C-alpha cells in the first residue's frame, strides 16, 4: 500500500485524463454526438482531470474533501445511464445517440459502463487518500 499512498493521486489523474481525452476523441474525431447524460458526465470528469493534475504536480492532497463529490455524482449519473440504456427504458432513454453509437469493448462493456468504472475508481482512490 506504500506505492498506492505515494502514486494514488497520479493513478486517479491518469484515469480522469484518459476518460476526458477518449470522450473528446469520440465526439470530435469519430463524430459521436454525446447525449444529455454524457454531457453531465463530462461536466464532472473534465474538471477532475485538471484538478487532479494540479494536485499530483504539487503533491498536495488537501483539496480531496472539496472534490470527492465530483466522481461520486458522476458515478451516479453513469450508473443511471447504464441502467437506462442497457435495460431499454425508452421513456427515460438518452436518445438515438447512445443507441446508434453502440461501441462495446469485448462485445459486452459499453461506454456508460466504462464511464461508471472510471468515476467509481477515482472516487475509491480519493476516498482512500482523503486521510493521508
């Protein structure tokens, strides 16, 4: 756990950065239009990439109590989107964008699940590091 104590904030920053960059690549280069849930998730992930990068650079964990709500709320939105899109709740669906995109990793894991895993991982890392 010593390695995690020292490098945990860097792991969280890498996860947030990869998530933000892949989201921008999907929308700007691959022309997938993000749905409303994807936009809300972006609102919580993009600041994390910047804030966690500054925290890692300065090696300062004092901001964790102030930002730990960002990955938690993002995970809740991503979990809601996962349930809505994977269990065909058409009334609450996010539209044609998510239905048409249909990008699946290994044929099982779609982008909403990956988003949930990213937010949950960042939340767990920050939750662990909050008392350090």
